[in-house]
């Protein structure tokens, strides 16, 4: 299996530190608001990567942190005149609710910054003792020039950097590119004890401390959005490797932006939809298919039209599943149908082994459905074994890895659809009995528009979904 490593700028064979086990740390949200659909892309693609690693047999130890103390949380608390803990608690709960709706499996651990203060303070203290950090009046900064490898992830050089929006400006610093490890407490802000006085940690410090606490000094995969390469992930490397003298992460993976009219979707630009808003109109499976049809590392344009295209494609998949289940229930034999299932499993794995190429993997699934449909149409009698193997393939690939279909949900949806159509037929029958033929015809016409064909007879009305 090949993974593109941001650190080396090339694809590399994936070899975990410990055979059979993968440690994977993904940067999660700052819990001050509902996460937007751009954040959701990173979370979903990380979920698919984790699922595939499990599919091929790895024991994946997966962490996604929650930043539950931050300037944004404090500002939100001040705006709403509530405690910052209440803000963090509210949106942490919302995060869990929304990832569940998106079909994202919870991590083995969701570490929170506020629950790891001892580890954070310990890491900072080690950096101070080693001369990589310094204390100025209760504010502790990382001395960037003390780490020879600074810039190796992002490709940025200290002497070429210019102060920008992502570089914190502070006149106390020795160097404008030194970054905060510990922030001195301000009035009416949450704070914790430390050797430098009361304060709270810097954002970058939290992830290093939590990763090392749960996974040790070196992890296999560290992932997050492209916007985290610099300064967040660059700073994580600097502070972690300065303390341990060991490589912090073996493979760095970064997810491309979700763009709105050629601009990165972000809360700072105000050009975003929350995942909750999109889930009101589209299923999790539709959203996941939409994301899967573009490689995780590339930019993806967001639009309602593209979502609707994914929705239409998914309806065809669900209709195929309905067909398979119906035929399986009525199939009258165990005759073998010639079909090379193994080749499709192999093609799916080949796609995913190539840096998790989900566009190619989804294409394999649609090609499989087309070929299976053809086999059904061209075979005189299809046995139950064929249908069960079709469902097995879709279960293992489309459901368990990509999460673009839920076989049980399709079954429930089919049952609900049938019940709703029957309800409308009862209303139509009552209208006909009352000689309200205008209403009767309107129901028939509307159902026909939706692809539901009615057949009236002396015994009653039957329907068929085309």
C-alpha cells in the first residue's frame, strides 16, 4: 500500500512501526460552534482511511482530539455571557451527534485538552529545561531557531518567512516566529497552575502532549486539513522531536479544501454551511459519496448540483440493492452464475492501496453493479448464492469501507416507501368511492411522476416502483 507523505513529498510504501498495528492521530475540531461541511470532509475521509486499514487487517488505534479551551471558545462564552466550559460541553455534544449522523465511527479516544494539563505542562517544562523554550513574565514561547529541522514539513524557511495572519505577533518574543506554548492567565479567563504561574496552553502544544500520552513518542499516521500543515503541524514536529529526539510521525496526510466559489470554505470568510444544515436535506450516504468521488488530497468544489448528482447516483445503487433482495427472496435454486467476484474485490483493493484512491474505488463499485445487473438479465435462472455474494461485496466495500450505503437502512426505507404508497392508495380509493375523481387522478398522476406505476383491477389497485 502506498501513501503520499507530506513530509517527504512523495508516495511511500506504508510500513507501520509495529506489525499489524496502526496508530493514527487526526486533528479534530475546536468546540465553539457546529462544524461546517468543509470540516466534515476531513473527518469523513479520515474515517474512510481508518475503515480501509481495518478492512485489510490492521488493528487501528485511532484518536481525534477535541480542543476544548481556546480563544474562540472564550470569545463565544463572552458573547453569550456564559462559562467557557458550557460552550465546550454544548458543542462537544453536538460534535458527537453530527459525526454519528455522518456515519463516522467514534475514535478509540477523543482526548480533550482540559483533561491533559499535566502532560501539557510536563512537555513545556521539558522544552524549557532543554533550552528550546523560554519564559517571559508567565508567557512561555518555543524558540524556533533552536530546532534545526524547522520547516521540513511545510518547506518554509525561517529566514524567508514574513509575518502573516497565521503567525502570532508578540513584542515579548525573541523572534516573531517563536510560538506560544503557555499563555499567562487573563482576568476572567480559565486558567491552570504551572511552574510559570497560572495560564493555559497554546494550541500546538496540546496535540503533541496528547498524542505522546496515548500513542508514545512516534506515531504511524498524523492527519488533518491542508491548512494545518503550517504552522500547526510544523510546530507539533518541532516541539515533539526537540523533547524526544525521535521522529514524531512517520506519515503525514493532509486533506484538500472544500471550496465555495473558488474560495476555501471557512468560518472566518463566512462562506460555509454547517454539516447539520446539509444533513437536513441530504443523507449521510449521499454526502460520503460526494466526498469519495474526489481524491482526499485535492480541492473539491461544493455545490447543491453536485450533491444532487451524488444523490441520484445513490438512488440507483439503492434500487439495485432492492432488486437483489427481492430476487434473492424469490429465487428458486442454487444454480451457479458465472461471475468473477474476486476480480472486483481485487480492483477495489488496488484503488485503495494507491493512496486511498476513493474516486477509483467508487468507480469499481458502479462497474460491479453494472456487470452484476447484466449477469442477472442474461442468465435464465440466477441462484441464491449469486445474490448473497453481490450483497457481500457491497457490504464489505460500499458499506463497511466507504460508508456510501447502509444495507439495513435501504431495507427500512423500502418498507417505509411501500407503507406510504399504500396509505396514498387508501386515500385514492376513498376518493373514488366518494366520486372525487379529480383527487383520485391527481394522486395517480403524482405517483406516476415519482416513478410509481399503478394498476387498477376489480380486486383493487397494485403498484410497481419503476
